[in-house]
């Protein structure tokens, strides 16, 4: 819980959607009355506005590239609206930043500009939202010119992002940030390192922490000088990863930034996954400094209701947050138009339990029930577009068994869905999990290999059961052939085949696998105590476990350590660590 002498900060972050929504031309009242003025009299003290991404900006920049500034022909009406509105605001009011700053200051709010440090959207190179900097300098991107990358490669999703290892990239972003604090009437700036995370090639990020630190130091000096000239304190906010370790792994030395007094506000995490944000870590690092730690929400409505949002805020508070940042949530938790509540569930207006064909937006669409990890999953076929959408082909061997616990996922049902998907003979395929695929031969081969891997596990489990093998004997005998290692779709990246074998066996035959010792087992913790006694006592068992760990016999170490922990009330930390070491060794 934060100190009582540090007032709570509540900030709201707007992604600039309004420029593509109203007009053209957009009116001053649209920006002021619709976007800023509603915050007057609320707990929000700071309004943050995103100035753009991919080095294409929607403000009166002289350093960066203005969105579609010299374009006269548009394929997308929303892009025309945004471009014409930007022209109008620059010509009539000096620019959107000038107008928003005036509006914020008129009602007593601070105004920050938000600079997204990198973006990794899969955007066509010739799109208006894809900046000249990336087109003209492919050698400065994370994916190198001529480097052959494919969906599933670790660099695939980062390939079009800028690589901050290059001075030219850091100089560009620093010059943009300095322009915002030196030429615009802002009270601060947010460096958003999380939209999107990944500013270096992954294997180089940790070692390159000093490069981002140097960039932040340079900006801090320029901000202090600008603030001195204006007679005010300019605040620097950074949006970083959910944990200190993740931040460092991505190249952000956040603890150093806090300790050196480089940053005034640290916004923790993506906001999409609030329960992963370790606010307490950051609060501990900021203790005794002037840096404020803020929890954030993003894109949680209508998925989460008001009470959940309040619970998240309370969790942040308990962990020492000095305030909250609302990203895209709006100025209220409960929309009065939806009074008395804003439900996250909207009932379906059309339901089906058999193949169903219809037309949507002029396109023929076919829906086919295809249970997967959810019983209501469907495959969708757009015959005119030659596109299939599915929840069957995952970017890893299908998780027949989810270790968190779930109803039995019968592979036979899944296989029927895969055969149907294969029968579309699609040219393009979009998956709810994993990257899209294009090319009939590639899609056909991928689906065939995927269904064959699942069929193999199912068939070999049944075959072994018919031979009278117990579960433990089965998992020692059945393993995927090496040919399935060649494709990430059939690699064991999410769950293990030996766990899937247990699930298939239990789903088909029940829990008894003809191992007599499982008919009337000694209950825990009595069994654990007897096993420890049989091993020669606690000390002998610990020695046995340590020996297994030293020999990297992790399976046996886990069994022994589990008995140690279960046999003792409030088992000591050293035995819990032994169990953890064995699990980590296997993981």
C-alpha cells in the first residue's frame, strides 16, 4: 500500500481513435467536448494521447512523418478521414496536440504525449500506416534483409520492428521524444515500450540494456533543460514489462532508471494481463525514491465486469501501487447507456448444431461444428475467398490433456474435424491459435501431418492397452517418431505426449490400468510417511533425493521429494526446494 503522503495518481490513455471517427473536418468541440471535457471533476488527473505508431504520426510533428500528409487517393474511408482531419487541425488550430493541451489545462488536467517505441503489427509495406523509415531502412529492422523467416520462427513476429541496437533508430526515437517535450505544450511524455515489446533481437536484448538506458538518460537531460526554461517539472513515464526480470530480458534496466531518478512514473505491464503484473517488485525498487508505480488496465471491457476491475485495482493498491492508468477503458467503469450494469455476455442470435450456411456482408459463409479445446468450436469456410478459419490446427501438438484439468478431449472427434478441414483444400488458412498459412500444398501437408501425429498417439495407446500394458509401461514405450520434430505444429511445445497417453487411456478405459497396487492404495500422507521410513528416514531420503538431482534423474527426485513434503506437516523450505528443483529440471 502506498504512503499516505503520496497522492494517488489516476491517468487515462487515449489511442487517438477520434481522428478517424468524426468529420471530416473534425470540429474543435469533438476533441474538447467529447474526448477531454468529460474528465472534468473526475479522479483523473492526467490525459495521455497516443501520437501514432510505425513512425507515422497524427500530430504537428516536424521531425517525424505525418500520416498520409501528401496522399490524395485513399482506398480506406477511415484513412481519408484521419488524414483530412490532421490537415484541418494543423491548419486551423496548430495541430491536435496544441488543441488537446489547451483543453486539458483549461480543466486542470495534465497532458502527456504517448510515444509507442515499437510496433510489430503484420502490416503491408505499402500501407499508409507503415512508415518510410522502415521501408527505406530495412537494414535497421530486427529481421535482416535476405533473412529467411517463416511463421513460427522466434523472429517472425518481430521482423518488421525497429532494432534499437542501431544508433539511427535510437536517434530517431529520441529526436521525436525531444520534439514533443520541447516544442509541444505537454506536461510529460510516456515512452511506451509495451506497444509492442521487443526492441532488439531476443538473444541480444539483455546485453543491450545499456543502450536504452543511454537513450533515456539523454531524454531526461533534455526534459530537465526544457522544464527549467518553462519553469515547471516535466514528467517522464515509461510503460514496461509486467516484471522486473521480463523488463531486463527485453532490454529495459528499469531498476537502474528508477535508482538514477531518470523516470517519474513506471506503468507496469501490458494491462491485458493484470494478474501477471508484479507491482510489488516495482514498488520495492521505487521505495525511498520519487518514482511512482502505476498499475494499468487495457482492453478488459466487456470481458471483465465492474467488480473484477475493482478487484484488480485493489490488488494493485495492496501491492503498493501509487495509482492507475486506464488504457482504452473510457472515463467510467460502468457505461450509463448500459445501466444498471454492463454485461460481458451477449447471447447469440443465431445458433446451430449442424453444418450451417448463410451470407454475411455479401459473402457466402459455411459453419461446421468442430469441437476442439471447446465443445462449441466451429470451422468456418469462405468459398469465395478460398479461406478456412479453424480452432483445430494449433502451433504445437494438440493439448489432448490440459494439466489444469478439463473434460476429456476425445481425439476421434478432433480427427473428424481435421479431416473436414483438410477437405476444404483451402488456399489460405487462419487459426485461432497460431500463424496463418497460405498455399494449398503447404496447408494440406501440415494438416495431414498434424492429424497423423494425433492418430499415432491414439492408436498406440489403444494398441498398448490391448496388450495389457499399464499406463507407466505405456508412456515408457510410446513416443512420437522423429519425423514430427520437423514441424512446430507437431512438436511438444504445449503439453507432453506422455500426459496425453494417460488422458486417452483414462478416457477410453477408466482409471484402473491393471496395476494391482492402484486398486487399494495407501492414502496420503500415510503413504508418504511409510515410504520415507522405508528409505531410512528423513535424512536418508534427503540424501537419496539430492543424489537423484545430481545425476539428473529428475523423475525419481520428484517422487522422493514429493514424499518428503507430504510426510511432514508444514514441510521445511529445503524439502520444497528439492521438489521444485526436480520439476524445474524436467521443465
